[in-house]
C-alpha cells in the first residue's frame, strides 16, 4: 500500500512539474477517476460472484475543476447495478450550477447572456434550450405556490394589473393580475398572480372567486386603481368590503390635464383635501375641501370636475375610516407598484415571452424571491392599531 501511495505521489509531482498551467486540473481529474475506479473494484468484489457481474468500460461525465470543467471517465458494470457514491458530489455541483443559471435568469439576464457567462467563467456549455428547460422545471413549484391555501382574513388587500408582452399568434401586452395582503400577523403576502389578456372587472371577479376557493373569507378594504366596474365586482363577490381608489393615480390623472406653471399650486391644494395622517381630518372635511378645490380651478380647468364623479367619491375617502397612523399606507397602491417595478426590472431585457406560462414562471420566481427577502418582517406601524382593526372585523366597516 505504501508503495502505491508513493508512486501516486510521484505521479502527482511529475504532473505539476511538467504541466504547470493545467497540472492541478489534471491532478483533480486523476484523483476523481481513481476514486471512481476504486469504488467499482470494491463493488464488484462483493457482487460479481452472486450476480455474474463484471466491469464494462466507461462513460463520460462533466465535472468541475478549479477553473474549468473536464470530462471524467466514469466506470460502469455490465448489469448496470453500480452507482458511484462519488457521483453525488458531482451531481450536487451540477444542481448548484443549474440553480445559479435560474437565479441569473430571474434577475433579468437573457438566455444568451447566461450562456456566455457559463462559457467564459466556468468553461461550460449551457445552451439556451437547457436554460429554458430549467425554468420549465420551476413550473411545478410555481403551480403549488399559486394554489396554496390562504389565511381566512387579511386586514387589507392591494390589487393591480401589470402589462407584459406575450406571444400568442402575435405579440401583444397582456394583463397579469397581482394581489398583496396584510395578514393578521402584520406581514405582507402575495396572494396570487393571474393572467388574462385584458384587465377587466370580470377578470377581477374570477380572481376573487379563486382566492375564496383557497380558504380566504374576508378583508376590511381593497386598495386599487380606478378600473370601471370593480366596485360592483367587489360588492357581489366580497360583500361588506370597502374599496379605496388609489389617490396617487388620481393625482397623476389630474396633472396630465394641467399646465406646468399651475401644477405646484394645484397639487398643494389637492393635498389639502387628503391630509393623510392628520388625526383630526374626516370624510366630511375632505368633501368640503374637494368642493373648494373644484370651485377654485374650474375657471381654467372646467373638466376637472369630471374626474370626481358623485358615485365614486366614497371610494376616494374610505382610508379616513381607519386609524390615522396607517392612512399613508392604505390610500395608495404604492406597495404593489414596488412589486411591479421589481418585475419590470427583470422583464425589460426581454422583448416578449413565447407564451403566458413562460411569463408566469419568471414573474412568480421573482415575486417568491421578493416575498422571502422583503415580506418576512411585520409592518411595525400596524402594531398600535391591530386591536382596532380586529374590532372593525367584528363590527363591520
């Protein structure tokens, strides 16, 4: 045994001496193949007599060295019983590489860019088809995540639709409906992602039906933009739930109708209507300030009044029914807008997706990662009002 070890050491010394650039890689390859060969010898010494088994050549397998990948000669047996334990180490390396490829894809790199990185850094060919297959393997995780049971109650639910180019017969932007809820433990949770070609009230009705089928029962208020018919869908599918129209969307709509020289003064007047976080502000006061606002600006901008239809007014001031400490977080869809920015940051490198499933894979992978990193902490600002919110569940809004 000592003679074999000494000979082995001398061979390694010779390799390193005469192969200065790639010597260490050759040593690693030699050691790997020696270990595999020894494993087969041990296996056959215990099993060849009983089963009539014997050695049967080799097959090639890629393994990672220090700076590059190389082909290993993996020994096999005639009956196919021999499974080298050492290959588990190589398999683990491969799985880490595939996981890295998927993470790079989720972060926004294209399949071509990932292919180039693996070839340059790891000296390993990973085709675009292979990378696409990696994302397909995520589909089962994505489906399970989208169909998981939800909590029965959420204090608030924020909803919005993001538009992403998807190919069917042609490439067009399609709506992906996203919901974020504030749980009773004060953490946020992404409740679901749904794809319909367009954003409609009927589409949201289908979404509400789905989350109810997943154990959800009630929420105090839904925060959304100004989609027509959404209020009716909420009343019919989630009776007793308040609707808050996003007031930042409303401010942006107003600004598109105003001359640049008037914007600063007009926005100051508009914020007087909102007074988010003012404990003495009320719905009644907000309506009075709104009338003053419209009266002041109707001379130069008579169409502003059309943005505040009488039937919609309650939906702009429902945030004032809640404790002032949390109003700044529930009068706008800002939270879900941040999610949308995360998705766009990933999606902007791609002209379009080959199908809706591919888009859902990327969106959900990005959102799962975001949820694990950002949404694992409770919203401290809700701590002092938790009891009040629980009372509102019992009493109804």
